[in-house]
C-alpha cells in the first residue's frame, strides 16, 4: 500500500522573499557556479560566486548569470555594478579543490577589498578583457557583456547578465588523450539549497556558509600554515573563515584539556602538529585546528 502525502501548496506572493528564495534554491538544483571576476571603473578587482548561472548558446557562445538584489536591504552587488560600468567579466569554473575558498569569497567585504587576496586566489591577467582570471580555476572564460536585463526592483530580483565568451582558457591537467575535458578530472561542484553542494563524481557535501560578520581571510593566515604541504586550498578556506583567532587563554585551556594534543605538541615535530590540526579541519572543528596551530607560536 502506497503512503499518501499531502502537497504543500502556496502562491509565491504569500511567502517572505527569503522563504521563497530558499524553496527555489533547494528545488531547482544542482546549479553550476559562476565565479565572476570583475573590476570597477578605477581598476579595483572584485570576485564573487553566483549559482543562478548556465550556458545558453554555443554559436555565439553565450553565458548568463544573475546577481540578485539583496533580500535583506534591496541593495545591488559590486559584480552587477562593475558589469554595468565596464561591460566585461571573467567567468571562472569552480571545482572541488577550490570550493571552500570560493565560499569564503562570497563574504560581503566592503567595497575596494580584494577578494582574490581574502580568499587566497592568484590573479592572472586576461588576454582580451581587463578583469583578472583565477589561476586555480580549471576553466576560465573571458567575456564581454552584451546586455543586462533587470527582472524587478525589489529584494531578491535578479539581473540577467548576458555574456559573450571571447577567449577560453583550459588547464591541460583536466584533459583526456583527445584534448577533451575529462569530467572526472575537472571534478566540478554545484550549488543546492542551504549549506549543500554536489560534487559531480561523488555526491552531496556541505560547506558552512561564510560568517555574516567578516572572516579574517586567507591573506591573514601565517606563512608557516599557508606554506605547509599538509594543508589543501580547501583547508585554507576554512581557516580563513573565522571572525577572529583564539586568544592565548583559550589556546592554553584547550591544550591542557586535550592529552593527545599535548603529546603532539611536546614532540617538536611540525608535521605532526599540522596533521593534528588537519584532523580537526576534516571534522569542521576549525577553531580547534587554529588552537593546535597557534599553541607553540
């Protein structure tokens, strides 16, 4: 006997904008991610991810992404403002190796803050357009903006940015023997609702949303951590997404209460210390990872 379920039904105007957005983002998914690089009229770079995005034509090659007006206060995003001013953008494809840093780049830092530096990405000059490319992205698409269509003037309203690709850059490491993109090698990720993402060859995983306050950024992580071979780019993204580093008192109490950590620290083996911190990162215990890393500094 089949179980009968009741449908939850409503008209969109009866929901709050945030609830409506949540339902749509969870139902229309998974969605590819456009990691959009722009510059303002003074040449200052901006970098931000958008999951209202797809390819809509191959001849001419057209991409469309949509920076929506903010639901909470109906303001527009720097990416939209920059595209309106310069008519240029680079769309960087997002794979699993960079997803934590991409999430960190979505933090709404003040105008003029360089998200490349905050998220720990390297800027690469484009060949045709002025916005920079993200070196870590496996595919980088230089685009000119053909049109921008505003879909409304209230919070949550999208703005369709219609882009024409003028140059394509593909990292050779994701190609097969026929110079075609190998879907397992590119390891794309996509966006769902809430904290959920999908990895194209492995399924669902979660990425904690960036703080409503500002994360310290990868640029504030000490060099001995950034240069360690133990930590991946995703690890650095997690470490950069804390509002503040733990205090010395918090570190001391943590070490005193954790015999395993105390033993690792007493060995004077930096690699063991970093491996212990990585254990905490793998469990998403980011502040504990920081306490291990900073205990002997």
